[in-house]
C-alpha cells in the first residue's frame, strides 16, 4: 500500500507522467531574407569547402518550405512576413493585414503572435540589418495598408511595447531636415521625433556598437538605430567600386553582434521571450545581382545562427528556427573549370564570361565576368573555381529550406507551410 501511494504521488507531480502540457519556452526566429538552398550550398563551398559545415548545416531539423500566398505562387517580403506573424494566408500586397482588411491571427487574437506575447507579459525583440521598416521583422508589430508607409511603420514599432528594437533607418525617426547621428537629415513629414517619443516611453536609445555593448543586462527597453538607412550598401559590385564603398561598412554592428545583445537583454528578464532576427542583405544584394555581397550577407546570417545555437546550448528551453519566405533572384553556383579550361586552350585570359552559355548574367568575385570565386579546400585539400549565375532580379518561389534546433524542434515537420511557423512558435511560447 505504501508503494502504491508513492506511485500515485509521483504521477500527480511529474508533468510527463501526468500528461501536463510542456513548459513554456523562448523562441528565436532568424529570417535570412531571400535565401534558398542554392545560396546555403554556395556559402558552405565558398567559406568551408565542399565537405565543410556552416552553422546552418549544423541545425538538426530540416523542413521543405512551402511559401505560396493566398493569391500568388511567388512571395513578397511583406506578405510572407505577415503570414509568419499571423499564421494566416494573405494576399500578395499585405503588411500586417490581408490587403487593406484587418487581420486576426490563426489563434483568434486581434494581432500578431508578437502582439499576443506582449499582451501576455512576455518580452519580445527584433533585430534587423536593414532599416527598421523592413517587413521581415516589422510585420510582427506594425499594420499598414501599404508597404511604402515606412514612417508609420516605425512609429507603430515604438508604440508597440517591444522590449528590444535594433536595426537601421535613422532618417525615418526624425523630422524632415533634422540632422541625425549618422549624417543624413530626417524625412518625417509629420514633425515627430521618434527618438524623443521612445525616451518618453522608457527606451534607452543607442546609436553605435560601443553604446550597445555598454548597456547593462537590466537596461530595460532598448532602441538601437545604427545607420541612416540599411547597415549595408546594396548596390552592384561595379557601383561599390565607383563609389569607393564596401558591402558592409566596418563601423556598423553586425547581425551577430546585434543578436548577441538582444539575447542578453531579453534573457535578463527571466521569462520566455520571442526574438525575430532578419538579415536583409541576403535578399537585397541578390536582387541587385551582387554575388560577393550576397555571400557576405549569408556569412553574416550564418554567424547570427551560430550565436543562437550557442544560446540554445546554454538555455535548452529555447527553440530556434530559420526560414526565408522566398528564393531571391535564382542564385545558382556553376563550376567554372570548363570555362577556364576552354579559355586556356584558346590562349585567352582565364576569366569568366559575363554571361553563361544561355545568356544568364554570370558573376565572379568583382562582378560580371572576371576572376572566379574559389572554394574552400575539400577534405583532400583541393579548391575549385566557380561563378554565380542569375535567372532574375526578383524573388522566386524557389527552393527554400527551413531549419530548426533546440526545445521542441522535434515537432518540426518535413513539409512546412509558411502558415505553420506560427502554430509551432505559439505552442512553444505559451506552453501549449
């Protein structure tokens, strides 16, 4: 009888035995915009060699992503982000709404998953390498009729109650003509100074890497704005050379640095949190057909994934996941040996042609044609030349693969509709 009573007590107190719902956990969603499988293969080959591993490769769960919209096979960044945030298929031109119609989330809540998390008292944050009106993050907190309403979007971010907001876009926060810390005047036509408003709402405002790093863990709400526009220069390789610029200026904090800071600040709240991180350069450099810039952007996204993986190892009740909403510009790695071999036989310079045999634009390290990229060494120490071909300058349905690891990642399905992220994230955050 004593044994039986002990067993009954165990059943009553053990969550697994009693069938209790899982404990709530944190969610980190990293969105390398426009990054299809071809890009991730190219990054691995370029940086780590054909037999190497990226941080993205090390995530244990893999799902084939289905990114169609309610009225389109091809995704848009704002509709794709809205679907991630609400779990509902919307039409192509949607930003926190279904077109211009108000939108409830799949849970029935009047707002996004991030709005619901805030309403339940959970900390939330966003990290963006582009300006802060970019939809991959902003659609989780802003609802507008048109994507071009960037000034209204950032106003809604500040008023949302989010705990950590990090990215670019200073000109969107200042009245027209008012000079900013990053050298360009504001563009707001309504006269609002959103930095002043943020401080009224309790935000600590920082503008550079050093100020961000100096924040204590208990800093409270933080707004960091690190560039006039994007934290990168998303133009072609040739234009960068003409302007004397680089893809990512060294003075800007990297996506990994911003993600590290956001995780530190959110974890200090000692509650489950929801963090959405976007590397926008993966999409923007691809859309300008800048292969070198795209590979650099991918490497930065991968470094942020590494930061999140390390966090999960120390905080095991954290789910991390990655997905893009589309495959930007048909990025395609092509082995360059045949082109170079033919040129050598003909006594010509061993450089890539500006277009492929079928006329597609073909990039080497410095842009169209020219010297090829060179892979990292394979397991036998060999390296290989390659180039990047482009099929379009637009976002495609493409080959998007979602990856996940950490808490409850075993629930990641093999086939993942874009609406399904919402349900998995929500169940993790709220312990359902």
